[in-house]
């Protein structure tokens, strides 16, 4: 059975620019914007490890698994 | 024929609480209130209730508040030093509007003071002991039977008004043993707290017409948040000026707009009296004896006995004081309730305080001798 | 949006008040995921918290929630549990909350072995008041009231709790989010008083004062500490579950006493 991709959801409104997701992502999916908030720059690199989601203190990030779209 | 019983004030207090529906007690041993805890430890398990001896009085009132939040009627009993420790959570109960009763069997202070000697020196502490503006109700029994009745009333008032109620017994009443008669037709009436019926149309701290919000209990059908922070009607913290003011004002008026239901006094030859004695607790017994003896001597004395100390019976005191030549306020302290009486008297020179702070009761003779100077 | 956030967080009260990179958010995230595993009816769960940054957790969680006075959370929780034993109780405290002002309540809750889960979020400081040293600030670390470094020693919370009678004791870092989630589940299933010390971080009021870098660097440091666990002293001692035993639980014992008391005869009232 073919597995879907991982889709990253990011809520910029809640981001406090702590930088944890950027530092902890093993695939360098994120970069920073002008306010030091995270930006999903390379979504295709996401391996679905969910470290960003679990370590985000502000519940900005959610990794949707098996996404077909 | 009803069989009279020889009972103690502390004993009647505990039994009154059980009769009022109290099923949770948490406390810490302290003289002269310990008998109350001992009776609860014996009786509550029989009724399926919970008795807890906590690590201190702070935890005792905390546990009482926790139990009350689940909808149980809960009480604690202590004396001066323990009452001091309880002030923190008394404020919590006031702002979070959690019904609870705190029995303070007053002993002489400050600090460890005289643990086995009576005093009435926690009157102001009961009103203003915790920080911040808040509302509280305090009652003072004058007899062993009344310790029973007023504990029932304290529980009822706490439930109806969602407020901490302090039962200010003094050591004399707490440890006094006297004849108590319960008539067969005397029934204990239980008041229940207002329940939330529809969470969609009501909020846990909403401003209702009578000022008392409906109660949402933990473990019930509706989840809510309870905090000691100033909160809005939803129960969540607010920093909106209007919301802050609305809460603090409501905490006051939910009591002040129900004075006729809360305030109780007892008059004894007041109407035609020239000299009025205003007393409460055990001191009111001496005052009553003094009135009887004065009347025998042809002196027109009368007694206004305060049953409710807080909210202060302003109207009753000022009405009773009309056309009196003097108002005597005997107290086992340096003049605490006298301050309130002075506030409502038309002429401060009418006030004659009698203050006893040696661990002895104010005697009828002392009151009569002051009366003699006036006459 | 993630379903677990919708189910267990009061989203209309977010974003929370905590600073960027605060460990409280990570702990709360692990907690709601543990709740997803536990599948309790939300109406049957009570979350109690004390005062301080960690105290605000209760307001963001969609359960019966109680934000108590400073240090007293366990005493309030004890009253709730004793009065309504069917409720599941979780108590959040900070390190100052639990070990300074609430130290007495902590040891007595352990001794009573009353069935609840206590979580001490240890960020080594009084964060909300601006970073004063707490009983958990390691000796020599700087704080707003210890500008030359603290001279006091810190508690070893698991050792304290175990000695006081807690029957499940664990220490876990926020770096170990998945272990934290598992331990919360395990602690809740445990019959008795379970205590988790969660090593957290306060990047603003503690980390900055002690040149510990940004939030990500602090988390990385914690990873290093966990990896070398057992080698050093104090906080570096152990991570994971430290102790579990079966001992009489308060509510069960109390109920036995009720049966005994009721055999003896009716109430005197």
C-alpha cells in the first residue's frame, strides 16, 4: 500500500520565535522570517519525525500523516 | 417528655454540622477546638463521610475547599494560630466563591497567647484577616444549644451565598457543658447551593439578579475553571478594569443586598431601656444577668445580643441605640466590636466599652458597676 | 489543526502567557498526548495547579481545572480526591511551588499515598517573579536574588519523595517528550501517589542569567546531561522511572475504616 506524504501545518499567529523547531529539525525543513519566526521552506524534505510538533511549546506545528493531496 | 442532655459547645457544633449535611471535615489539632475534630473523626465514617487530619491549617482549609468544589458540604475547626494560617485560603474561598465553614474557637492571643483561656479578640481578624476586599459572614453563639443551631445556620449561609462563613465561638462556649433540650418538633432545615441547570445559558461566575452565581461542581456535567485570580463571568482570569471592578463589587453586594436574610440579633428589654448593652458570645450571658439584676434594682437596662457579627448589624444597632443614655459594649478584647458600634452611634460619648484581657469572663458585677457610674 | 489540541486545550485562551521556548508548553503538550492515550472522560478529570508560571497550565486545559494558592495545590487536590474518589487527579506544580512554600504539603501527600499524579515542572527558578533562586537552583547558579551564585544546596526531589513515601517516582527531562508522555500514563495507572519531576527550562529568567544560550541550546544541553546520567551529582543522577512499590493507598484504607465504623453502630446525631 502506498504511503501518503507528510504535510506540515504551521500557525504563524501562535509562533513566539523560540527557534526550537528550526534547531531540532533533522531535515532542515525550516528557515526564519524577518521576525525570527519559523517558515516552512522545504516541506518536501520532511521525514515525518514530528520532533518540531512535540517540542513546539506553543502548539504552532502539526504534522499530518498519510496526506494525499 | 424530652430528655435533656448535658452537652458541650464543641460537641454541639460538630453535631450541628452533621445535621446540616456536612460530610467532609479537614483539620489540625489545636486547643480549644480539638473536640470538634475528635467528634467528626468518630461520626463521619459512620455516615460515609470523610474526616481528614491534615499537615497544618493551611492544608486543612485547602482540602475543605477542594471537597466543597465537588459539591460536598465541608467544614474545618481551629483556634487563633490556626485561624491565622487559614487566612490565605479564606481569601481564596471568598474570591472563588466556594462555600465552606470555619469554626474558630477563640482563645487569648496574639500568637500562642493563652491556649486554654477564652477571648473574643479575633472579631476583626474574621472580617479583615485575609488581604483584599472580600465578603465574609461571621456568627457568634452564646450558648451550647446555640452552638448547634448556629453551626447549622453557618453551613446554610455558606451554601446559599457561596461564601466562607466563620463561626466565632469563644473558649467559654466551646468548652461549656450545659443542659440542652431538643424538642421533637425542632427540625433542621438544610439550604442547598444554587445549581447550574443549563450551562448554555449560564456561566460559572455570572452576575445574576441576586448576585450569587449558580454552582458548577467538579465531576458534574460541565467543566469549568476555578482560580484565585480575578476572573470574569466565565471563570477565567481577566485584566479588564470593568470586569475586575464588577467581580469585587459583586462579592460585596451579594452579601449586603441580603442583610435581612443574614443578620440576626436578639433583643432583651431594649425598647424602654435607658442603658443599652451590646454583647455577643459568652459575654452576652453576663450582660443578660446584669440586665436582670439592674431591672430588679429598678434600673432600665436592656441587651442587644449580636448573633451575626459580620456583616455588622448596623441598622439593628443604630435603631436600638435611639434615645439611650449610654451604650455599654463588654468584650474579652481591647475593644474590637466597640469600634463598629462607635461608628454607628450618633454620639461617641454614649459609648462605654468594658475590656477584659486576662482570660477571665466579663462579670455581671463589672457591667453593673459601669452602669452605676452612668446612672 | 491537530485533533489532540482541539480536544484537550482551551484554544480560545491560547496563545499562552509563557515566554518563547518555555518548557511549560512542552510539558503541557506531552500531557495532552498522554490524555489521548488514557482516554479518560474529560468530566472525570481534575487538573489542579499552584501559583507561578506552571500554575497557569490548569487554565489552558479542558478538564475540571483548579488554580489554587501558592504551594497548596496538593492540599486542595487531596480534598477533591477524598471527597470524590472516582475523579482522576493531576497536579501541576513548579519547583518553587512544590519544594519551597509547598514542601510540607508535598511530603505529606507522599506519606498519605493518596491516588493522584503530581508533576513538578522544575525549571530551577522562580520564573514568574523574575528569576529568584529556588530550592531547586543548583549551587553556584546565578539568580536575581543570587547575583554571586546561590550558596544553598538543592533538593533531590525523587529521593525526597521516595523517602516521604511516594510509591511511584520518576525524573524525566522535557527533552524526553515521549518518555514524559509514557510516564504520565504510567503514573496515572499507578494506584497511589505518583510523582514526576520534569526537568524543564526557563530560557528568559534562568538560562539568560547563567549564559545557557537560546531555548534550543538549553534543550541540547539537557540531552547531554541525560546521556551522561548517573555520572555526576544532583540533577545529573538518574532519568526515567526511579522507584515503584505497592503500598496501602489512602482512599482504599479509608473505605475499609468506613466499613469498620459502620459495623460499630449508628451515628449519635
